[in-house]
C-alpha cells in the first residue's frame, strides 16, 4: 500500500483530494490530507466582509464537508517535512509518503514591518486578508465618520494582487452610499511604479483612480509604521499620514516550509513552472499559493493547476515523463465599485487585454472593461467555488490553459 | 519600439525597458543610466549584476530582497538610484520592472 499525502486542506489541497480520489486505485493507494483548522474560508469573500456586503456565514463552511469519502482527513498541526526520508512529522505521530503534495498556502506576516503589529493593530491599523482582520475592519468602518483612509501594499508578491485596488474602489462606493464620501480622503499606496503596471491595463484602466478621486502614492517602500503619530514612513523618510490604515502586509508561505528547509526567503517552495513538481525532490509536488511560480496567487490559478497536476501525478506514478503544461493561467473578476466589475484572463506570457469571454465575439463577459454582468459573475463565483471548484469540477467552457480566442491581442 | 544606442538598434517597450535581454551590454546600461542622470560606479554595477542574477533565477525583485542581498543597504540603494530605485535600476539592468498582474 502506498501513501499520497496532501498538506493543507485549503483551495488547492481540497481540489487535489477530490481530483485524485476517483483516479488512484484504492487497493494500491491511500490518500491523506492534513490540516489543523476545521473551517474552510472562501477567501475572495474577505474583500466584501468589511463593507457589509457578505455576512460571516457566507464566507465559511466546515472543511470536512469538502473532503471526499475514502480520503483520510487528519486534523493536526504539521511540525516538519523530512524530505530526505519521505516523512511528515505531525503534532502527534509521523506519516510516511510516496508522493507529497504541498498546498500550505500563503499568509500575512505583519511583524515583518516595524510598528505594524503594534498596540494599534485592529484599532487604526487593519488587514483584510484574514477572517478576523476583515471582521474587525467591518466593525471599524461601521463607526468611521471620516478622515484619511490609506490603502497600502507592503511588498510583492501578494495573494490576489488586485484585492487592495478593489478595496479602494469599494471603499469609494461604500462612503458614497453612506453619504460621507466628501469627508473621506482615500490614498492608494504601492511599492510598484503605479496602480496599473502593465501596458494595456494602464491604458484601459488608468481613468479609474481619477474618476473615483483616489489619490495615489507610488514607489513607496515602507520602512515602518509610526503608530503613535498615525503615519507610515518609507526608506527615504517620506511620510504619509492616516486615520485609518488598511494594509496588505508581507505575504509569506507557511512556517512549516521554513522549518523543513524547503522554501525561498519568503517560504515559497521552488517549483517547476510548467509541471508543478518541486525543483528539489521529484516525489514532491506543489500547488497554489505555496509555490514560487510567477503566476498570481489566486484560487483560479490553483484550479487550473489542479487539472495539470492531477495528470502529472498519474504520469509520475506510471513512470512516464511529466507534461510541461501549466501556463500560468489566471482568471479574475475585479470589483470596481457601484456594482460593476472587470474580468481579466491571462497567463505567464500574455498580459490582460480587452475582448470577450469565454466566447469570441459573443462574451457574454467583457475582458478589461467595466460591466454590471462582470459584477454578477463575481458574486456568482461564490456558488461556483463551493459547489464546483472545490469538488474538482471543471468550469464549462473555461480551459486549463489560457485561450487566445476573443482576445484583442494587438490593442 | 526600437531605439538606437551607440549605433545599435535596441528593442524597448513604451516605457523604455529592454524587451530582449540578450541585447543588453554594459555600454547600453551606461547610456540608460545617463538618461536617468546617473553616473555609474562600481557599486552601481554590483547592484545591477545582483538584479540580473535574481531575474535569471526567476526570483521576484523587492526592496526586501535588496535588504537581504548583502550587496547594499536600502538607504544606499535609494541614494544610488534616486526616484524609485527598483524601477530605475531594472531599466539600467535591461530587465523588466517589477509588476503586478494588471
């Protein structure tokens, strides 16, 4: 009997369990999945919690519901991966594996910046990348009467790179609706050279910040949060004052990766971009946010990866060469406020462009253009996530590799 | 877009970043630096080499990376490449500037 062990029962790990349970022979293989937490969160929903668009119940479910029968679900903390001996040390006991899938994700590390995780954390300094953070921010926003709102990215790479921008757009709508937009100054602060860093995007979307009266500060590499004086300071002593500071802290892979000596300096696992095999160990595969591949850290990416990775695990078991297939495909809705959204579809090579999706010339969704239908697509996605994505069901008409059909490549 | 530096035609994007790293030479780096009012020193070149190594190894560039690079500290990095050190140094290095997904 052989063991396939999946570490992490988030988006990537749960999808892999669902894909593999029907494909691996039950008499030869046991599939184990390890995760210490009981709750599975719909992380894209954290964007909507602060604005009272979603309730707590809409973004969380019991994780066990999504682990298929026939998979051994182990609710324990992972202590360490011993890749030399094919062992995973858990809180209580040890698992040996023939194949390991690392799906331990990424998380925020606010203590990487001086003064961020201070006495003001969750008082005037907030994140919305955790359930607790998004809820605390919701409560703060309910009481907020006006002042300087600073929306900030600490450093790249981050999970869902567009989320902070969406947050700024939704904040604009939220304060309008509350009738206090004129009392709130919104500033978007980024370490990059602009809110939009790709050619077509900055051409097509550059108008958005101005239209919404959102100020922008670029090339801001934060050195510290001066939490006593309500301002952030960068390495050339530039200061930005705030009343409410909403930041996306440094994102890092799980500490278990660091403890196991398997990661880079952000604890992401060096992974083959096209096969998703670990670069160091041939029987270790990596999916989703845990990898260091230069794709977006997003659920849609994990979904497309899962299809390639499933095929590659079967090829690996049969001693055949792996498919160099994954192309970095990502497909993301971007909220722009006032019940509109954009849709982007791109990969490692192809930057987001305008066009129609998924059908060329028909749509019904529009790429890189604001539309109400895209917004409904984003909201519908929550249902798709719980009912299709986690269960490993393909989304109709959306292939694992990005399609050029319907895209205006030369615009 | 094509620009000519030292009689060589160089492919660049709209913002003036090289799109084909194989065309990069130290001379071209020097010219690109001049456009940003930077006179290259040994320390500048040390940073440029480090950036090129990171990109070749597919490692994302960040200010944190600079801090841990052992080549330079962050204040020095700002002093050597004023006005957004990562976007300026990557241009001189002939590599893409750090980007987000949009």
